C-alpha cells in the first residue's frame, strides 16, 4: 500500500504543525511545510522578481503571504521527492490551490477549525524549535525542561510573527485568502472537518481515524 497523501488546512494556530508531527510518526509520511521551508530561506534574494520586498522574511515578519511564484516552486520540488506526505501551510489562496491540482492528487483533506480567541492565545504562547521545527506552548504543551526542545535539545524561541500585531494581520490574511480555499475543497469526498479546539489528544484521535479510513 502506498503512503497517504494528506492535506491539512486551518488558520494559523489551529494545530497543523503539531498534528503533522503525529502523522509523520504514525504513518511515516513526509512533512511538507511551506512555513518551515520559507523560514530556512528567509534571506534569499528574490529582488530579481520585481516584487514589493526583496526577501521572503520581509513578507513573513509582517504576517503577509510570500508571493506565489516563490512558494509554488518550493512545494513542487518537495512533492516530487515524497511518496506519502502531509502538506501543511499550502495552499493559502485559490491560485495556489489550482497550482496544487497540477502537482498531485490527495487522499484526505482535513480542515481543523478553531475560534479566533483561542487562536490568539495559542499563537502568542507558542514556542518553536528553530532547529527541528517542533512546536510547544507555554501553557498547553510544555516541554519537559522549560525553553528546551524535547526532540533535539535545542533552545526554544518565540517567532517574530507570533507577536500580537502580526498575529492579527495573519488572521485577517487567512479570512481573506485562505477561507475560500477551504470552501473550494469542502464538497469533495476526501474532505473532513475536525474540531481543532479539542484537547491535543482528542484532535489526534479524530485525525488518525480520518486518515486510517483512507489507507
Ligand atoms: P499551526 O501549525 O496550525 O499554526 P501549531 O501546531 O503550531 O499550529 O499550534 C499553535 C500553538 O497552539 C502551539 O503553541 C501548540 O503547542 C498549541 N496547540 C496546538 N494544538 C493545540 C490544542 N489542541 N490545544 C491547545 N493548544 C494547542
Ligand atoms: P502558521 O504556523 O501561522 O500557520 P506558517 O509557519 O505556516 O504559519 O507560515 C508563516 C509565514 O510564512 C506566513 O505568515 C507567510 O508569510 C509565509 N507562508 C507560509 N506558507 C505560505 C504560502 N503557502 N503562501 C504564502 N506565504 C506563505
Ligand atoms: Zn528541536
């Protein structure tokens, strides 16, 4: 049996990164995440594209979307080398959703729904490992030792765009650009909506069951 091709949709802070780690462990799929890929290329010179800013980081720190041509190329390259995958953070607008159609098919499309007030609490309390990308929360998902990654022992940091102003902007960008993407997929057979506001374990139980149904 080939590995599942999973798309995880949801607003910033819904738990996509956290649950992607569980999917990697349980199903052996590859985690394809545009957020991490862009963070490791924050200072790449994209000035020759003639866009508003000269690096991906300048868009990201403001909570704005990095232009499609940069992001599409990253995803296309990552997907061609993956058998099964969990795709997290893409597509974030309808043009990217159309682009994805030409790259791969999908076995299961999961939308994690969470209310805005909860998203703000989650994002402002999020701490991340810059080394391996694991996500934690100062209250809801603490590492064994404060400030240290359980997975790799590196230091945890707060992302620049998890400060309150950038968080508000990202939630607006989500409502404008990415909510239509969820509607775009909503009537497919492969589409499943999961209540992302449950506990970490309850969300995982629902997600694992949804993926198991497809393999
Ligand atoms: P996303 O990748 O969708 O932006 P993350 O997985 O990074 O979201 O989760 C955002 C923050 O919320 C992290 O600090 C994470 O530890 C925390 N979190 C994730 N899922 C839950 C949950 N079900 N309950 C409480 N906190 C959660
Ligand atoms: P979150 O954890 O909030 O869901 P990500 O780590 O997925 O955030 O993304 C961080 C930032 O990277 C976004 O605010 C955006 O600037 C950029 N980014 C990530 N994915 C995309 C994408 N598919 N299209 C455009 N920009 C993206
Ligand atoms: Zn780590």
